[in-house]
C-alpha cells in the first residue's frame, strides 16, 4: 500500500494499493495490443487527440494545480504554470510531429535510399514527483505522437497525479491502453522493464536510482533515456549585470522550493562583485513569501517529504561544519509542515556538501573566484552536467565559453535554464544520457529504418 501525505499539513490524503506482478504484466499486454492499433492511426488522428488533450488541460488547470499543491506542496500559481507548459508540449508536437517524423531521402549509389521513422512499441516511463504533470507530459507526448504506447510508474507521492493524467487521456478520447498509470513497487517495476513488450525505459530521478535502472534495462537490452540530477553552476563574471543575475539566480534556485534538477545551485562569482551579488540575491529572496501552497501569494511551499527536508538541512549543517558561512536561513521552522527557509551559504568550497553534492532544496551556495579560468574549472568540478548559466555583458565571449568550455547539456547566457519543447533536453556525465524534447526527444524511441531500392 502506498500512502500520500499533504506536506503542508502532514495529513494523510489517500492510500493506493500496489499492483501485483500478474496484473502489471496484463497491463503491459494491453498496452502492446493498443500499440498495434495506435501505430496505424493517421497523424491527423493523433493531432486531433493531442489538441483535445491540450484543451482539457487548460480547462482543468485549477483543479490539477490544487492536486499538486496537496500532494507535493507546489504553490498554486506555479502549478498552473506547469499545466500551461503541458498544454504547450501537446500543441507543439501536434503541430510539428509530422515534420519531425518525415522520411528523409539520402543520395547513395542505390536507385533510392530513404530513412523512415517508425514506432517501436511500449515505453515504460518512471517519473519523479517534483513536476508531477510536466515530467510525464515531457516524455509521453512525443513518445505517443510517434506512435508508441506507454505505461507510467509515477513517484509514490504523486500517485493521485498519475491517476488523474490517465483519466485525462481517456476523457480526451485516446484508445484504451495507449496511456496507463500503474502503481508499482520497485520489484514489480523491474519485472515490467524486462517484459518482452517493453521496448524502452525513460527515467527522471537521482543518479543512484538511474544506475540501477540502467543496469536492469541493459540486462534486458532495452533502450534507455536517463535525466538524472544536477548541480548546475551559475558563473557571474565581473562585468555582469548584477541586478539581472540576482533576479535570474533567485528565480531559478527558489523555483519549486529548490526542488529542481536544473536550478542554479552553485553560484560562482568574481570576488570583486561577490558582496554586491550576495546582497542583491538576499534582497530578491525577501520578496518570496513562504506559506500554504494553496494561497495565490505563496511563492515557497513546503518541501515534498520530511526526509527530503532533513537531508537538505544535513547538507547545510555539514557545509557549515566544514567552513561555510551561513548568511540567511538554515534553521528548521517549528510550524507544522515540511517547510525549509531560503538559505544562503557563502565561503563554499570543494569538499563541502553544498559544492560536491546535489542540494535539492532552497539553498544558494556562493563560491568566490579570482579569474575566469578558475570559474570555469570550478564550474566543471562536479560529477554532474545537466545545465549551466553564464552572466556577462560580453555575449561573444560568453558564446565561446558556453559552446566549448562549460560541461553541460544546456548553457544559458544571461537567462534561466529551462526546458523547451522545441529543443533537446538532457545531460552528460552523471546527469544521464539521451535526450527528451525537440526532434531528438521524439526520435529516442523510434526505429530509424533505412529502406533502399537496388538498380533494376
């Protein structure tokens, strides 16, 4: 049995029975049967259904935002923005999917050579709780538009969101079995990965869990896309617009109460402007109100679980013990709920959890450097490589640094790192491999088939 708990009130929301092995296998069989018909549907049929899905998301935006607020503490305004992004991804692939899947003619010595893109089967999605709707739609929409079917294992604390998404697909008119949400424990999830009708696995979560999933999927020769953790650097050079940098860094770091893979987690700043930047960030933080996620004025809700908050506090205290200075926050609130205050640590160095580990909470770690070379070295001194940001008025120099020297799957100059349906998203090193979104994300689970005709 899986129990969901409201992180703001600590009250039990719902209990969900876990699907036994036999029923999970039957669900995969149903998904495969649905795929066999779904793959034959015209693109116009799929386009119509995804535009209908987008309309329903828009209509139900308020109720879905409330569900996320209750299940994992996302502020209600942020929840509505998340649903709007799901609308966007549905509309994008409805409009662009056919072009992404178009055949390519290649000039060879054959009479005709063509590369065609065809669906593969059932894709198993294992998704996290921090963006309960977006993470699902981010993988499921391009996967289904390509003609595949999918079964979803959502994070236990987002079981209600998973069930709501499945109902939404049914209400939009999708064939039964094309999208299914299964409440599974880890043992049965491993069995699903090995099921003959599962062709691939896409996972978003921790590097530790990613290793286990990659090992299990590899044993069964399944395709895998992994979007794992991040400890994104934000490099602020001496000529940066400090006000802009502070606004973007604060918005990035405090988004979703700091529970974001691509947040600006390590702020690497030239020592000549470090104090100015720190003061500017602190001023920005004071505009973020912490409270009930159901209130429209709330920008910071509780963290999703008690153990997650306790781990962030441990990382903060351990960093202080190793020499970091606490400038703001860092104390556990006394009120009910899994709240943690926005926290600023300065004098952060390698060897501290705030530098070496992914801190999945509202903690700004400030690292001072004496040169651009040192900034790049420290930015890359991490096992992760998901996103990075760079702040400078010299855009030409920034492009050279971003394209050639910063080790990450995405680097944004003078802006907040974010995912976008139009471009590929993913990481390197221990942040995973493979890509979601863009054309590349759609092609992650298709058969790129070469068809050639010989000379008569």
